[in-house]
C-alpha cells in the first residue's frame, strides 16, 4: 500500500515562453501574414505520431473549405511523407537547443499533436509554455496536458472529421479567442511543468519518505 506520485517532466519556462512573433517568423524565413499551424515529430513516418491523420485533415481544410494557411513541420521527414496539396509546408530539421525551438513555436498560431499514443507529449507542454493553443486526440497522455476548451481542444481518437473541425474552429475564430486559450495554456504550463515546481515536488516526496523512515526506526527500535 505504498503511495504513488506522478511528476511531469520539467520545462525551462523562462526559455519556453512567448517571443515576438514577427521576429520569430523573420528568423525562420516564414511568411509574416499567413496563419501557421505547427506539427513536431522526430520522424514523420512514425505511425504513432499521426502525421497521416493530420495530412488528411489539412487536405479537407484546403481542398473543400479553401482555408488559407501554411504548415510548419519540425523534425525528420522522408520524401515519401511529403504530400503536395494546395497549402505550403515549411520543413525545419531537428533543432538542438531550447531557445531555437521556443522561437519556432512562437512563430506559429497553433500547435497540433495528432498522436495515437503518447506518454506526456513534450511537444504539447512546450507549445503551451510558449502560449500556443494545442489540438490533440483525447487519448493516453494528451488529456493530462490539454484541458479541453481552456488550453486547447481535444477530439475523438483517430477521428479525422473531428480533427478537421477543431482546426477549422481555431483558424476561423477571432484572434482574441485563440489568444485567451494561449494565455491559459501558458499559465497551465508554468503551474504544472516548471523546473521550480519539479524540484519542489521531489523535495516534498523525499521529506515524506524520510518522515516515514523515521517513524519506522522509532517503532522498530523503541525498546531502546
């Protein structure tokens, strides 16, 4: 009957924060006026990461609803994973420092994490810390990160139509709505994933263990 504790992976929230969008877009040579959707994966061919589901949703948005947007893809990708539709994709190879990654998040308008299977999705926690609304499937670790309709939108697992609707909603909504979700997301990240909080939670657990051990010693050796 030992107690169980869960501590999320920490983030340097002083780095993963909102940086000026115009500067961030200029740094990565991204268009200043376009609506930019961001997706991140170490390998776009990893079926667990749901890239093919995202492509299906984006195709519906561009072909049927004719929405004007472009996509940032961060990570490794194979030539056969690149599809040519009526929207432009900006491929950014793996970035190795937190500052560059945070700047790229800041260049986007929203983050999508269409993973079929996750533990605690780092891309979602990082994006939230940078003030981005996050869209994902309501499965595995995503619902530990995203609070539906407050810090982002959660949709039915593997449901392309729901994913499309969520994207369309955030693209079409007024900027104030996205900004309010982004502000909530940033607060959520700071209150749940900061390094300071991570250290404090560990310290509390170690203190409890020490107290339990002290009681055990007192009980076992009380005859002294």
